[in-house]
């Protein structure tokens, strides 16, 4: 059962174009960095953020919103940096032969 799921996952990964996998990996890295950044801001009490959150009646909403906004910002930044650093002087190495549109 587990081996069937693993083989399906590998087949799906092989069908996904390399460029999309590359962008998704960078996005996930950026999201993780955004969550870590917002957690560090709260834990170090930067600008009294921890005190402000603990004094709130519903701090989880504010923490969730801070995490989501930082994850969105850092994820977008990581994807933008990934796109801007792709080679542009020649055909991109990220394309695979099966991704060609030529028939």
C-alpha cells in the first residue's frame, strides 16, 4: 500500500515540469523563512510585539495573520529571486525535452 503511494508520488513528480518544481521549492523555502522570521520577532519581543500579543483577548488571530503575511512576502521574494537568477543568455536548462512545444 505504501509502495503504491510512493510510486504514484514519483510518477506525479516526473510529470511536473522541472521549472514548476524549482519555483515550488523556492516558494516553500521562502514560506519557511517567513514563519521563522515572524516567530523570531515575537520571541525576541521586537518593538514590544510579544507584550502586545499577550495583552490581546485573541492573540492567535494576530499571530496567524503575522505568520501568513510574512510567509506570503518571503515566499514571493524567494520565487522572484529564483526567476531573476535563471540563465537568460541561452536556452534555459530547466526545460526538459518532453516539455518542448515543437511537434
